[in-house]
């Protein structure tokens, strides 16, 4: 199974661009830039969209707010007949420390509003997730404010390092070697 659609989750607008919740945007924007892909506003998908020429995969940055991310995903995936198992969603992950990046297929949504909306609209949890650790504030009542604020310079450097590691395995994902991508990403720190 190859990945035909990579989605970066975040919130649009200048006020959100440097917040923890936008880690998925950061990854996709860096991948697009490194690959020479121009992300263009596509009103019909309510997203910034580009095509990764070597693989033919679509790159998608939903321009709705996080809790409506699934709208862009289902519109593009539906139009191009992309199944959930061919979708990779990059998103911020509270349960991992900054600097950690992990890849998995399926699973729950752990309270993530972007994943909740995507799962509901796809009618499935069986899509790939590239989880970028942003840390946890320690109290669930503080999560909302925490994800909508900028990380400390140290945390941002760790998140950027995790994004760099994740970018290194995206070619494997696009080539259909998701097991190899997981092995490479998850064993990087142990080498």
C-alpha cells in the first residue's frame, strides 16, 4: 500500500502559525519546500494543495480550523478515490515529548479534534498517522491553551529535530515501505 495523500494538520492564520497545534503544518510545509512542491489555495477543497511529482501523492493543508480538518480530507480523497489506508496524517501529539516522532496505522484519536473530524468523515480510523511529540502541560484542563501557544525555544528545536527525522522516512512511505519507514523512524534514537 502506498501513500497517495499526506495531510498536515494545523490552524490557518498568522496568529496560529507558530503554535504547537501546527506541528503537522510545519512538517508538510518543509516537505513541500524541500520537494519543490508549490501549495496552492484550492477553494473546492478548502485547503492548500500540491502534487509531489516523483510519487504522484497529494499534499494537503486544510484551511479550515482543526476541528473541521476532515472536510478537506474527504473532499480530496473522495474525488481521487483515495482509501483511508493510503492517507498519512501528520499531527501534534500530546502524549510524546518534544523530539519524538512515531508512525502508526489506525488507533484512537486521544482527544485530538483534527483526528476526530477526519475519522468521522472517512468513517474509519484506519489511516496512517505521523505523530509529532509536543509534550503535555501536565493537566488536561490546560491542554487547550497549551496547544494554542508557542513552544519554548528548546521545545521548538526538539520538535524541529523530530520533523527532520520524519522527513527522512517520507520517501519510504511514498514508496509503499511503511514498515521500513517505521523501523527507521522508531530506531533512530537507539543507534
